[in-house]
């Protein structure tokens, strides 16, 4: 379970989905024989009825998917996984607070998506996942994939990966953005971050948006 003080929780679905879309490279975790298996892969979020699924793929040589398959066969139900998405983060200096009796901290956004994973071996399913990733991250390459690369080449590439779909049944979103500080401190932190590096400015923007949504 994610340590999640009440003031850092968010249930704003649009905010959660935005973090996933803006920071798609997820850390995917599952438990096997008391040990954690981990992979890193860009995931796409897709609406399915009232819920969401996450689509992605891993290398066929990556044994992680084999562990999912073995778990499903052994337990008669899909393996459970967690996908962690990291949003922007920034150091917060205690010098920005009014009270000198303060310590440093870190502001950040994370989303933990929990669910069950289904493996996709079919070439058509993998084609769908790959095209969705291309359309999202490199639209000009779509024509190259579909029209320039030979079918034989594409099939070889697809044979080297395994597609998967995570049916999300629980999300924990933690937006730690100085909500526990006095209003004056929040303003000073926001001002300092807004004048900082790109990641700092991204955190400042989220601080503004969360404050506005809570108003």
C-alpha cells in the first residue's frame, strides 16, 4: 500500500489520467516467490466501459511475462501487477518557509495503478498496441511502419515482443504539493519553483492547479 496522507490524496480522474499520459514510462511490478519482478515500459491508457486498461509490450526475452503466464496457469486467474507512473518532482528548500525551524522536503506526483494482466501473443493484437504507441509518440512514423517496412520485417519485430493489457481495478494517486503547509509557505514554495528549472516549473504548475481545484 502507498503511504498516502489524506491531504496528498487526489480522486480527480482527469488529473490522474493526465499524469499517466504525460509520463508514460511505467515501472511494472509483480510478486513471484516472495521476490519482486520489475520491468520498465511505456504504457498507453485506454477507456474500457467505466474503467481503464493500460496497453504495452515487453521483449520476448524478458522473463517477466513468462512469470505472469505461469502465475495465471498455477492460480487459475490472471496475475496481479502494479504500474507506477512518476510525474514531475522538485526539491523544496526549508529556506522558502517563514519559520526557520524547518527541514527540507520533496514535492512530487505519483500514480500507482493496480490490476490484472492479460498477455497478447496474437500478431493482430500486437499490431494494434504498436500502432497506438506510434500514433501517440511518433505520428509521422506511422506511414513508415505501415507502408515502408515490409510485412516480413514487421512480423519479425512483432515476434520479438509480447503484448499485454492491464485491467486496472484500483488507483492510488499521491500529489505531494505542500498542501500540508500554511498558505504563506505554499505561496513562497510556488514562487521559488516557478523561477526554477523545467521540472520545478512543472511542479509549480501542478501546485496552482491543485489549489484552484480545491478552492
